[in-house]
C-alpha cells in the first residue's frame, strides 16, 4: 500500500484548487474536464501541536515536521471502469495510493460547469463509488475464476492458500454487488493480507471532503448534510473545506498572517490542516520525535512498529546496529517541563528490540555498526 493519499472526485469539484492550496504547488486548474491527466504529487508538512510544544521546551536550532504525500488524480466520470474519460489510467493511479480523499462539490456557482448539469452530492458520490466498485468487481471476479485451479494444485501450500482465500473473495464479491465498498466487510489482519495483492480500491479508507463556498464554511448546508448521511452509512469521515478561502490562506507568507486570517473568518483551524491530519491518520501512521539543541524533528512510522524498525526510519544503519532506545513520552515532558525533571521522576527509560513504539514517544537511539 502506498504511503500517500489520492484526491479524487468528479471533474470541476475543486480537487486541483484544493491540491494547489494544500501543497502550495501550482496544479493545473481550469473550467473544463480532464485538465489534470498525469497525477500531480505534493509533499506536505503534517501539522502537530506537540512538535511545537517540544521545541518551546528544548529550544532547538531547527524544527522539522513530519511529512505526508498527496496525489491529485484526474476527475473520474461515469463509465471510468470501462475506460471512459481515460478511466483505466486514472483508476490505476488510485490503486497505487494508500487512502482516498473524495472531494464532493457542495456549492452552487453558475460560472463553474458541473459535468452532470446540476449540483447533486448524492448522485456525484454514487458515480464515483460505483465506478470504483465496478473496477474492484472485475478484479475479484477474475481472481475467483482461477482460484479453483489453485485449490487442486499438488503443492499443499498453494492449495491451502487458495482454500483460505476463496471464501474471502466470495464475501467481497457479495459486498460489492450489494453496493457497499469492500472495506465495509469485517476482515481480520490475516484475511486482509491474503487479498492485499489485489490492491482493491474500495478496501482503502476514505475521507469525504465537502467543498463549500465562503457563505457556508461555518454552517452546514443541505449538500453537506447529504454527504454526512452517506459517510455515516459507510463509516467514513467527513470534513468541510472552502477551496477558494484555502487558496487565499496559502498565499499568505507568515504563520501570524494565516492565524489572523482564520480568526477574522471565525475558525480555529484551516480545512487543509484537518484534511492533512485525517489523511495521515487514515494511513495508520504514527509520529515519534527526536529532540536536541540542534534539531527537534517528527518522524513517521507504521502503527505497531518495534523500536529497531522505527530507528530504521532515520537510517538503515540505526536499525541494523540497534542496541537500545532511550525513551520518554511527550506528555510527560509537557507535564514536568524538562528532561532533567523527567529523569528525577523516573519517566526516562531504556527499551530494547521488542518495544512497540508509541505515538508521541521522544526517542534517542543507541546503535553500533
């Protein structure tokens, strides 16, 4: 699975506008379908108040946040699963990402063309979800066609795997045929792993991003209500964003100017900040920190990683030569105010190779190569 989020939606819903503001990188944006053909890729900083608090206490020369990647994928249309509108190419891009941010148009504007001629979030979502489900249906059906051959294999390992996989595939097929995404089928980690090579699109976690106009940023319009009802049935998250306002915020140079702008429009956190955090969380990624006078830095690691794996995020030598990890949690630092007080309170400890790193740990690795 890719460690990135793909931004999808119908043409002209504001994907490229949001992407440009998100990454402060100019994505092609125009008032006609398919202005984005090759996916634009942007690396963004992950907002984290903990990093700022650690930096205030430690006083480093540099502060480096964690990063994550967003991919702006061209607008899908009805028939994409059959190749309409370069659909096969675009679906291939979606298969390669780790999670999906589905932008839904929730504003009226006669000057911006809607591919269906009217704004209808329910219909728009159905078009995208049906195309993604149809693509997955074809993939699962093809795998099922050949599974009986593998069950009859003389190689017991191959035969056993096929026997284990067949009911999982049948369950996914039934789920997709009923109009639900594959992720709605309750599967354990082993079952998911057994079909992971299929790269099913509807197995990926999804965030609905309601793109509203300025007048509806701080209130819930009827379009947003519809999206929230659909998301609740799927167990998906929803955030509201105004692409136009986010573009204005992104154009401001300093953090102080951005904070003042947010205050003036009556919101505490930008929609893009919420979107980045939600995307990062959907990827099942955690953050640990390294802290010293030279640098305070946030590092991204997969949920469930042991200390050597987390060390390898910094450099492979750290994992290869791992000896011990000196660890405390950032919340203990915030409560006590300094590393010396952490030591006095017994909150600074040594951990070995079997330690499972926690989100918010502050770590100093000891290694030898």
